[in-house]
C-alpha cells in the first residue's frame, strides 16, 4: 500500500508560497507520489499558469497544475479531497506576507489556518523563517500521553521508514502549575520513562518492527513546552517536527503551536486524529 500517493501544494503567485515546492517535489520523488499544484485564479494554459505562479523551470515537469475559482481555503480543501491527497504542503502565510498587509503580522494567514483546521489530510506547514534542508535526516515527535493526538507517531514512523529518517520522541511536562505542577511533572516523567514501550505500542499499534526501529532516542524535559521543544529541535537537528493536535487553533496547546511556528526553522507536520467509526450494535432476527 502506498503511504502517500498524492501531494497538494496550493500556490497564490507569491514567492512565499513557492517555498513549499522544494520539499513537496522531494517528498513526491521519494514516496513515488504525484505533486498537484493548485491555484485559485483565472484559468490559463498550463505553461502560462506555471509562469504566472513563478514556478521555476526545473520543477515544471515534476508537477501537475490545476486551476479553479472560488474561495481559496474551500478550493484547497475540495482539491485535497478530490485528488485524495495524503499530504498538503503550504507556507504559514502566502500573498499577505509578501504584500506587507495587516495580515502579515499574523503568524498563520487566514487561508492556512482554515486549511489546517478543516483538512482531513495531514498538513506540512512551513514557518515564516523556514530554511530548506533536504534530504530530511531526523524527525522530532512530541508526545503528550493523550492517545488520540499521539497517533502522530504512527505517521512519523511510516514516513521515517520510507524516507530513511531517524525519529526522536519527546515528552515535555509543563511546570507552570507551581509546586503541585512540579510534583505532577515528576510523577508523569517517571511513568513515561517506565512505560516507553507501552506508549509506543499504544500510539502506533499497526507499525512494523522495522518502522519502530527508526526510534533512536526518547527525551524527557520539564519547563515551558515551546521552549523545550525548540531546544530539542536543535539538539537532535530535526528536519521536521511532527505534531498531533485536535485542529482548533484557538484553544489548548494551540498556543504552543503558534509559538513554534513563529520561532522554528524546520517544517511542522500537523496530524489530527483520524475519525473513528461509530459502534453500532445490530439486533434483529438472531434475537427474534
């Protein structure tokens, strides 16, 4: 089974948005995936459309261009569904950042925010200070201990196996709760250190032994979550940060996510829990 067969890259004609092409085409080549370039604008012949978007000549044979009309976020989400994209690659901001508008003060533009909140597919977000470093060598996966968001480890290990990437797992206990919070953090760290194998098995029950063997380190830290993750990114020289989240950019640990997007230079792969099929108990003739 192909891990990711289609990758979607929305472009709006800005140089900022073009930053996603390098990593998208690299992933496409390594994973054997088609790379779809999407633009919401006046349709043009393919060559002219790619030129208008500023796509460099070397990339043009490696992408399929699609043009559509409509609200940007809606067209991106519809295209992701229509092309069965296993991954969406986009910059945190696009045209608004390049134009120097009021939106440029926002870390994540309104289109990107809407896409990452609504997309069923994982989204690879390139932060404003992104620095391209290919090929990827290592991935950092912060785990909270919450089973649903820790599903991000499954995707991280699948990708790591396919891309020959090392994986480091991290858990950061937030000590903002004062003395009580510190005691809780110590207890939680003790539990995590003792049950790493159980944690990995629960987070990625469908991963093979070869995929799990990609895990090379497990880091425990206490303190400000964003600061500790940023420090660990440097320590393991992470090429990508893989983050599980619930998809609401205004609540909970989304504040940590905003700080990371503002400060780090590697891309963030945002992974939401997969919807679970409701359990239905069928009763009928067998009980009649």
